[in-house]
C-alpha cells in the first residue's frame, strides 16, 4: 500500500492504515530496549526522542537534518532553542521543524542526563571518580559557543557540594574574579575547588591568561585554607588538566 500524506492521512488513520514510519519506529524502539543505544547511530536515537513530542509524525527526516546541521547528537542537545527551530525539512509538501514542545523535550533530556551525572558525583570521592567528572564537564560545556567559567565546590572528603557557573563571557574570554570565587566557597563551607572552563575553539590548551588567572585564584584560596585541586579546560577535541600539566 502506498504512503498516505497530507489531507488523506486523517482518512487513512480512520480506516486503520498504519504509515510505514510507525513500523520503522517500533523496530527502532525494540532494538533500543533489547540491544541498548550503543548499536544505534545518533540520528536514530534522536528520531526516537523526537517521537515523544510528535508521536504520529515521521521524525526521521528532521532527526537527520538536525544531526547534519549541528554535527552530532551532543551538539543538537546542547544547541540553543532559536537555532534548533530554524532547521526545517519538507514533509507532506510542508516545511516542518521543531516546535516549542520538541525543543523543550530536547532540553529536558539534556538536563536530566546532567542531573544524573551530578547525582553520581555527590555520592563519592570526586577525585576517585575522575573519568565520570571529565564526562560530566564535557557534557556541560564542551559544545558551548562562548566561554563559561564553572566551579565545583568539594567538602573535606572531596564529595561534590555544589556545581555553579560563575561567569559567561565571549567566544575567547571570560572575566573571572578571584575574590568572588573564594567568597562563594566560604559561603558554601567548601574545603576545596575544581575550576572548569571551556574553549569554544575546540582546542583545550591553556592560554597565558588561563595560567595567570589560575595563579591568582590559587593565591587567594590558599590564604584562607582552601585547596585548588585542578583547573580543567574543556574543548570538543579533548581536555587539559592543570595538575597533569604541572601548572598547579
């Protein structure tokens, strides 16, 4: 039976016609539940996600268009609402894209994943869960289009107390104020900090400004008995650790 579209879809639904993409979606969901997500490409994972806000529509074309436009699933989930809604595909003779519900669903998925990762860091020694920490930081800011400076506040057992974004800057600079960093740590009763910021260029190599800023924060922190465990620079091409580079 040929595919129904446009004004004929309501009639097809009424007589029990099942569009081909619903059968395809059912197979995808079955593969996900039985085999896990690792065997599904990015666009198929996104296709399943988009179906939550468009259960009766064909979400494959838009999923592929979003992946092609942004470069990957992580980039789609990290994109701002306006660029997401600008991506359109032609379906049934009409230009279609994400509505408010679709954008909200993608934002909720990303935030849920971040909250899950953060909850895991709150249950153990962060230093002993270094791989999880790096994954968490990458998920937060690796795909940002401007620099952001984040602080991870730890207690005496190196368990995460709180994660906060302190500053948001431009494509290659974020203003950081050591006094504000130390003040906030004292307010939260933190014993140690991990500094984190991203490089939108993708290259995580620390700049001279990064090194000087870290020295100033360390000096202010140590004067009040606070430890700086590390400063992580996150980029799409990897990450850099000040501690590992001998810069702390």
